[in-house]
C-alpha cells in the first residue's frame, strides 16, 4: 500500500538545486512579488543565510520520496507574528497536495510558537489564495495587487 502521508522535514543545503529549480519556474516567478529570476550564486547565498537564520524555518514536503514543495516561516519579532509562504514543485501542482502540505507545515510550526501567522498573496494568485483559505487563513486586508491573510494559531485566545 502506498504511503499517502506527507513527510515534513527541515530544509538542508542539499535541497538547493530543487529549490532553485522551483524558484526559477516561470509560473512560480509570475506569482512572486519579486519576479526577477534568481541566479544560482544568489540563490545559494540566500539559502545559506536562510538556514542559519534562527527566525526563519524552511520545511520541505515529501510524498513517496518525492519533494513536493517548500514552506517558509519568517518570525517577525517587532510585530510578534510569522509570515508564511509556500512554493510547490511544478511537478506536484494540480494534485491537491498544496493544501495538505501547508496544513501539515502549519501544524508542525505551531508546535513551537504561540504567534499568529500572516500570508501575503498576489491578488491574481487564485491557487495560493485557495490553499491558504482551505487551511483556515482569513482575508485581513487587500488592495488591487495583494491579499493579506491571517491565521490565529490559538483561535480561542486573544493573543
């Protein structure tokens, strides 16, 4: 029987090529706020800094040994909240895995924090918007370019 559980693990430097390929994907680039294509050198520097940043957590999702995506959590000390973003492996898109992966990543991240989450999504990115809403993120604000979503880690507490 095939294992349908998504494995969540911390990213490592060994994930560099996969992350670079996903970041370089044309459809991914169109949905990023910074649409400039990365260079491998710049990407490797970003990943090294990300992996050593205590306020950043990068989770890789795997299903059946295949990397399906990355979920980034950036803790903002000044605002006492964490910004979340997700980027799926282009080969994993359209299979309903984004919702499952984000849910599992949020659950895992929430084990270590009490701070609420926020996500910023391009207004034209209906796929990401759907993924975040399915996990329980709610629209907090928007303009013509971006939608800001909010998720209460402990919804019954007024933190």
